C-alpha cells in the first residue's frame, strides 16, 4: 500500500474525528495539529513496517447550514 486515505469531520461535541477508508482505523483530537499526530500514530500502530503506507491523505469535510 502506497497511501491511505482518511475522512476527517468536525465532531458535534467539538474537535475532529478521522476514519480510514479501507482499514479499521479511527482517531480523534481537539484540533487539527493534534489530529495529524494522532493519525500518524494510529497508522504506525496498525501496520507492520513492511506494509506501512508512504502517504497519509486527509480529506477534511465541513458541514454548513444556511437559512433560506
């Protein structure tokens, strides 16, 4: 595997949650900088060194509600 993708969303209670696509990895943090560290740590814990992806891609989504 050369890369792994995460969907990042703002948590309703604050902070951010990240879920990997195609792997059972989930992590969360209060801020984006902390989330970067948490995602890296989770990926390193999940994969053996020879299977470690070279790139981690974060797809950050944000929901906005507008009143018509």
